[in-house]
């Protein structure tokens, strides 16, 4: 139930904020990234990657239900016993997922993923130690070289944030089409076309991500950015990458680069096409260039843990080579995981593309290129 808003940058009005009841201070707290309500007497938040229980309480279940109902009403949706689930984008751009009985067995549940008014840039991620300067240079070079890039990671690992940041490397002279379930990307370029899926309702079949990928190919895109591949649209995305729409970017739920390839194979099968597994793997190997793996570590930090280059099919296997990997070095006195991203010491095939385009080589590979 995604609602298209006229202006995502407007602050919500006082009436909307008043409707939040006890949650209003949490929604207005810029240091929080997520608010999780597990019934009237238990509210958690996420701050700096860690969960914290708050002292926020609702008077009773009815008060919580009223807040959920008002949130749904504010974005033109309805939630009741006949429609007990609501996924929507709020007036400030935040995402909300609400569920009430009978699907929420122990009482109403509400999760709000806060919308960042000031989208992070690459310097912010470096400052937060999500990656280092050298790896940032590598990703910048990969985008300029029009590599097809998949950002892989688990839930809450920062995939959309990183996708937004590296999308910012796309030259402003290019036409960008973004496709999402809910429009969260905040690109700074002027020539950006934003498409948002619409769920089925009231007898309408809705508009899927796959529909929008098809549609985007007729829009003369220089780049296609899909917020997340999670269904049959993976096949259309791969075919677009293989037929001249290079430089495309997307995210996928997976715990390692190899798992990301397996996940893509599964998603392609969801497109209801009769393709043998080898043909699917050839599509994947021919389409993808770089997989950036993100992980949420035990200390709550979100880190780039690997950058891997997809090479080619050899027999029945897609071959890859790791360019960068995260090596942990224990914890500091405050319980934060220490470590660094270390080059694997191989020559990426990407370098040949950069050299042919006259682009500077990333610093981590300049010396390696001369030796190899």
C-alpha cells in the first residue's frame, strides 16, 4: 500500500504530529533510525546501529490502535480487521509497517523506518568507518566505468544507503531512472526520473517493479537504478544489463557475494520462464561486474566487508575474484569491532576498462597494475 506523495521534502504538519501521540518525540528525534512498537507497553528504537528499549508507553491497546489508524488515514489508507496490514510511506518520507489483530496475535505492531532529511554522502560513510577512502575510490571508478553493480547484504545492513551514495557518482550529464517499491533514493543529479510501484487494490492489478523495469527501457535511460531485486524483475534487469544498459545498479538480500549469485538465480526462476540453470548463470555472469557486500557486525556497525568482481562462466560455475575484504582485529575498549579493508592483491579486469576510457586508476591498484 505505497502512497505517492506530491513533495517528499515537506515536514509533516502539526495535526499529523499530534496524531502520533507518545511517538511524536521519537519521530522528531533525528538521532533515531527506526522505531519499533511491540504493543502498548514496549517500544524500542535503533540509535547508532543498536537497539534500545525506551520508556515510551501507550495508555492501552486502544490508544495504540488509534495512532496506527490515524497514521494510515494520514496517507489515505485504511487498516482494520478486514485489512489488518498496512505498508506505507509517511508524509515526511519515512516508511511504516503496521499490523493489527488478527494477524498480530499478541497485539498491534508498528515499525517506522525514519527518513533521512539529509542523505549521507561518501565522506559520511568513511567517517562512520563503513568503508575507507581507497574502497570509495574503487566504487567511484566502477560507476564511472559503467560497471553493473549489485549491493548485497542482510536486512538493515545499509544497502539502500550505500546504493544512494554510489548512485551519486553517476555523472550529472546522464539520464537516470530509479525504480523502487517505495521511493527512498535521494539522488542529487537534476536529470532523475523516479518510478514507484503501486500495489494491487480494489480490483486493480497494480504496477509491479517488473512492469516498471519494462517501462523504463522505453524511457531512453543512461542508467537504471532498481532499489531492490526480489522477484521476477531480476530477469528483466539482467537482460537490460546484457543488452546495452550498462552501468545499472541494484540491491539484493544475501549474506555473501556467492549467495548473491545464487539468490539471483532463484529470483530469475520466479519470472516463470523456462530457462535451464546454465542459461540463467550465463545471463548472470554476462550481466554483473561488481558485487559490494555489506554486513551488520555484532557491534551494530554497518560495514562494507567485500568487493568482488564477477568474471565469467567456467564449466557450470560463475567465477569471481575478491578485490577487497574486511579483516577484523578484535574489539576496542568500547566494544567496537576494529578492522580494515585489505586489497586482495589481484589485478581487476576493471582496470582495463578504466585505462581504455582514460580514467584514473584507484590508488589501491595503481602500484599493483604496474607490477602485474
